[in-house]
């Protein structure tokens, strides 16, 4: 049998098969960037004929990836493959994938073995002092995410939690958890190389390397080495807000390569995002990505979603009332709330729309600053007054209509029920509460309040008196009415 094998005799695309094998072995960023510029002209007399646009790529392949290339070609072509040969082709010229005529084989440059460079000094991470596990408020809304992150900090690289994907809306504690992992590992494993960065930082670094490579600037090697030192050589990568790279397909694919590389080395990857991977718009290929981008639809390429889909995903929900109150209690130690009003102040500060940790912390900072200026202890009324000038009301002026809307929502009934003839508890109790709050929070006459609920003056008085007696006996009901009032005042 002849040693000459035509590319046309191979089913499907052998070059694509070779590339996939090379990618599986070569996970570093710069190597895969180099691979993208390699062309394949076919097999001639047992030699795989490759093309590259410049000497940099030719030398890099020969000195770093020759064994990987030979292994991949042998796997696909078997005994028909002897070796590969590379020639340079100007970037402006067209490089066909298949050539039936055999090009002249250039003399291969000698393989040069380079000594590995010493690891660069590790930069000090910029972390918030208060973002530690000890200061994280755990509740039913975030318990799973908290425990998963704690486990990662104690045993980074555990296959059961690698990669870890932490998702949730802004302000629920994702950054706190990622920085807590970093702080904990730095304390217990000081020899570990931890990288915590924002997705924007990764986007900037990856884009700089890709741009330098495209323009053939003199600092390509320096940028590639810096990228490798920072990201590929780390032991733990903590990447915050990954959704910010939705518009860059090249950066997304670089991240996919990096995740696979670190995971294959047993190194820990933790990613945070504002949504679950399944909630991203998916682009099946580059053409689909560009079409959606041109239509103003941000999306994630299938190449990045593949490793993200295989992550262990843990979510953060909006904190419940008890968790919010515990947060306020912890963060307001230095604020001189009046003792008799302290619990009610905690409750007032924790009601919707203050359901976000970041919003609550911002309110406490505001109260602390205002207290420093006015030099007075803060009772409930003072807190309400101070915040009323700094918050935009979500409901506007309190009116019988707005009261009815909020009461109906809190009791889970339709507004129509409040004005209906129904007398069952699910209708009568919220109706009484609405009447009571209309009397307490507006200047409407009892007659007008009654008219709104299709009741007369005497019925409104009786309903209010009845509710007061119920609240005297039922502390939970009294608190629920108070919470609705706080909500309307917010």
C-alpha cells in the first residue's frame, strides 16, 4: 500500500478530529490561540502538511506542542502518519484546507527545550475586610450556597464541588461568599495561589492577549506569559459576575478553555453569576452568536455553557424577614438606637422593598452618618423621618386605594373580595385590616371609608373595634398589621 493518503479518502473532517484531540491535551490559553491560526493542507507521503502565518507560531508549536500534535495525528490517521511539517503562509494569502498536490516540505527547525520560568510573586488580593464567613448571615435563603462555599474553602479542588457556580440577583451575597473563600484559604493555606477577580478584569486581560496576537505586537509573549502566570498557574480561581462577558465570544471561549484546564489539574474554580446557566440565551455557533448580538440579544456560546452546565450550581434567594433582621442587628451595633424601640426599628428596616442585603447595609450607613451629624439617639419615629428624605416611596401617597391593594396582596386575596358581601374569615379579616389602616393612616371620614367597602358608617366602627380586640389577643396578627403599616410607610 502506498504511503500517500488523500484527505478526500477520510470520512467527515479528519482535521477537525485532530484539532479536538489537540484541544483536549492542550488546555492553556496561548496554546489554543496559536492552534486557531494553524492550517491543514492534507497528508502527503505520510506527512501532515501544516501552515502558520508567522515564525512565532511555528517555533511555539515545535518547542511546546510537537508531541501533542504527533499523538493527535497518529490517533486519527494511524500508521499512514509519519510526522508533520510546517511552512509559513502570509496571512493575506488564502490558505486552503485541502490541497491535492504535494507542497514542498521545508526543513524543520531544531526543537529547543526551554527551562520553566520561576513563578512570579503573588499579588496581594484586594478583599473587603468584612467579607468573611464569620460575618455572613446564614438563613434558609442562602444556607446551601454558604455551606458549599465553606466546604470549598476547607477542601479546594474536591471533585464534588468543582467547578462551583453561585448564582442570584445583585446584592444577595455572592461577592461576600467568593471573597470569604479567598480570605479563608489565604489564612489556612497561605501557600495556595488564590486569584479573585471580577469578570471585567478577566475580559480585559484576555482581550489584551488576543489583540496583541492579532496585531503581532512585540509584547505578545509578555502578555501571554502574564496571563498564564495569573490564571493558568493559580490553584483557586474565583471569578465574580461572569454574566458581564456575554458580549464577547472570544473571551467566553477562552474562559471555557481555562475552566477545563484548571479542572483537569484538580484546581478549584468558583464562578458567580446573576442567573442559573440554564437562563442564558444560548448561541450554537459563531454565526448564531453574531446574529443575536446584532439583534441586541446578549448570549453565551455553547462552548462556555458546556463547562457551566456541568458546574454544581447553588442559588441565593432574597432573604426572609428573620434573616434580614439578624443582618440589621449585626450591622447596627454601633448605631445608638433607643432601646425601647430597637426591635421595632429592626423590623421597620427589614420590610419590603428593603429585601436586599446591599440596600439594607446602605440604609444603616446612612443612619449612622446622619446620627453623627445630628448627635441624637434614634427612636422609631426619628428613623422613619430620616429615611423618608432619602428613600423614594414605592407606593406614593397613602390612600384608601393603596391601602386596599397592599392588604389584599399581603393576605393573598383579590381586591374585589374586600368590597364583596362575603363574610368568611378569608374575606372579613383583610377587610377589617384595610378599614382599620384607612382610619389610622388617612384623613378620610368613616362614611367615605365605609363607602369604599360597600359598608355603612356603623359597620366600619364595629369592624375596627373588633380588629383591635383580636390584636390584643393575637400577637401575630398585631405584628402582621404593624408590618403592613410599615410597608405602606416605606
